[in-house]
DNA sequence: GCAAAAGTTTGATCCAGATCAAAGAATCAA
DNA sequence: TTGATTCTTTGATCTGGATCAAACTTTTGC
């Protein structure tokens, strides 16, 4: 396995808090691992035995009901942390949306290492607090926004996330990007049906707010209009 | 200000990880504070300057849109931690639902203390991870459950939370409890309107699944039926 | 104890988004 | 290249929950 020095997400992931010596130890307990698109890394209810950093690719975190209804409760992009330390069972399913590379650790090994390196644990805390804020923001969307507002908010959000993962020096949101997933997945993120998602996107396209050159491609033509439609909270 | 030894939530709150000496230091930087029912502790977007432990009472965390639509994104019960360390602005409004007592710290003081006491920071991390799991569970409810399922899930959930705050030795969920809030608040938790909440509760009462002796009182008469209606994920 | 205010229930109606159905597009396999 | 599969769009219809409206209940203040 290659050393962390080569790791593309080294500076953005939690390991960014470690010095070279610490990184070597972490290196010893971590494993690079590949997931094919569609492959599930852990299932809701599973015993929590591994945690990982995403190196490349996108994963979805989902909760679902026994009749098949599914809600995507989070997305993990490169440098994000997945898995559940300090808890015996994981609460949501983690599935790769694209071919994915992760750097995984046994939960025990990770917890031990984190215990000895408060810097690392602090990074995990900061990340978790951010994710909690994001999850709570999303609750407003799920509980109170209309379908049109949901789609607009989603597109703005994705354009900002695409910016992060593309180029480290340029944090401008991208007005042109490709989604790592299809219409059904968008529906599962927004708490809508696939038909409603399709209709709303067609509407946005008819209004010339966005272009849809390919099935998964989005071009934002009128960002101000999209922001207005999103009704972002003040 | 009285010492932490008298504090009723001492063992359940994050300060439970501290020894007596540490607690005395924490005591020096903390202030007991009282909030009247309805009083807002911090506003969404405010500069983050204070954090606190809830000693007694219940608070709601909310996000809202400029046209008044509101979503309750969390509840804080005794021993819970509120506020946002490691971030310059808070992302949601925190408001007392009942008369409330909290133990508050300046964010700076708290962060400094946490930095010097990894045990405490670890407790905050564990709590934050739990809250994140809960928030994500709630996203499934908001995005995918029907009104009837939402009400049933809510009642089961509240009965379990009431158990915790009442008696430390007995963790049995209570079948009889009083809610710290009215119908509109329930609607804001579930992403429904007040009318729908009222109708669903009336239905449950007609089916003899619950009794509603007072405006804010709930008696669960048939817990199995309620669990079945809640469609809790497997 | 009584009027005013606030919160809750109930009824009638409406509509945003779901459901059902089928026709395109794109992708894939051989 | 073609047929099969999968995904997406579009159309028609239905319905759960919202909205509008009004009556009822509880709480509050004097």
C-alpha cells in the first residue's frame, strides 16, 4: 500500500492534522480499498467495525423502510469521513454511487489512534458538527419546502459541492457540473418521486434557468433566478 | 452560583467526564442562567459566543424561511448540550419551550477548557455523533413517512425521551406523559400543519390507541399498535 | 366570574405532488 | 446493428394533506 504522502485528499481529510511521524503510524493501520459503483460498504444495523476516509468517488448514506421507501440522509465526497466510531452498530447504509477509493481503518484501531492523538479527534469533532448543521438544514428542506424550492436548493448545493472537489485553489461554485447520480437518487435526496423531479427539471430548463445537455449534466444559466427559487433561509 | 456537586444533571451531562478538581475550574467559567418559556437563547445567524448545558426544561432548535415556515430540527432536554463551538456563527435558533435553567459558558472559555481536557471533548464528540444519527433518522420521517406514521413515530419517540428525563434508574419508556408543547409545535417537528396533527391525534384516540386526557397529555393505551403504525425502520 | 385571547378541533374544499400508464432516449450486450 | 434493458420524460388521473373557515375549549387577566 502506498504512503499517505501521495494521498490526494491528505490535506483536506482528518489526517491533515497529523505530522509525518503520526501519519506513518496511521498508514500502518489503514488499507486502501476499492468499491464498485453500486457496492454497499456497510448496512444499517450492522456491527460497527470499520471507518474510512473517502479518497475518490461519491457515496450515499441512506435510511429506508421495509416497504422500500428510501431517504438519502447524506453524501460523502473525497476527504469525507464515513463509518461510526464509538457506537456498536451503524445507523445507516453506506453505498458507493460511483467507483470509489477509500482508506479504511478498523474501528478499534482508529479509536485507539484517535485516543492518543487529540488533534485527530478534534478534527473528527469539527467535521461531525459541520455535518450535523448540514443535516439540520436539510430537515427544513424536507419538512417545509415545495418541490420547486427543493430542486433549486439541491442544484445550488450541488454546484457548491462540485466546486470543492474539483480545484483546491478555486472555491468558486461551478455553474457547470455533472451529478454522480440519476433522477431516482435526486428524488431520494429531496423526498420526492422521480416523476416530480423530472418535471421540475424540465420546468427549470423551459424557463432557461438551467440547461440539461446530458442526462446527468447541469448547466446553471441564471444563478440569481435559481437562488431566488431556492428560497434559502436568511 | 452553586457548585456542580449539587447539579442534578452532573452525571449525565458532558461534565460527567470530569473529576472534582476539573469541575471546580469549569465551575469558575460557567454561569447558571434562567430562560422564560418562549425566550430565545440564540438566533440563527448570530455570532457564536456562548454554549451551555441544559439543567432543567426543554428547548427547541429551529430553522425557518423568511415567509414564516418553520421546522424544528432538534429538541434539547436536561443534560443536553446547546450552542455551536468551533464555528463563528450558529446555524439555528434555540428557544426555551418551558421555563428553563441552563449552565452557560463563553464559547472561548469552553473551547480553551475542552482543549485542555480531552475527556470532555470526547464526550462532546460522542454526543454530537448521537445527535447526527438522530437527525438523519428524522430525515427519513420528514422525507418519506405519511402523516399517520409521523404521529405514531413521534409519540413513541417522546415516550422514550420522557423515560430518560424522569427517573434515572428506570429506563422503561413511559406510557403516560405530558408534552412540553402544543399542536403547532408538533406540526413543526413533523413537517405537517396543525390541522393534520389534530386530526391524526383524534383518529388515534378514536381507535383507542391513545387517550388524550388533557391538551398536552398523552396516554399510550396500545403500544404495539402504535409501534406498528409508526413503521419504524428494521 | 366574565370577557378576551390563545389554542384546538372539525368541516368543506382545493391543489401539489403522488400514482398509474405509456412512450421516448440512452446504454449495453452480442 | 439490433434488440433488450434501463432510465427518463410526458400525460392523465387521483388523493393525502394543505388551505380556508368557523365553532369550540382552555387559559388569562381583571
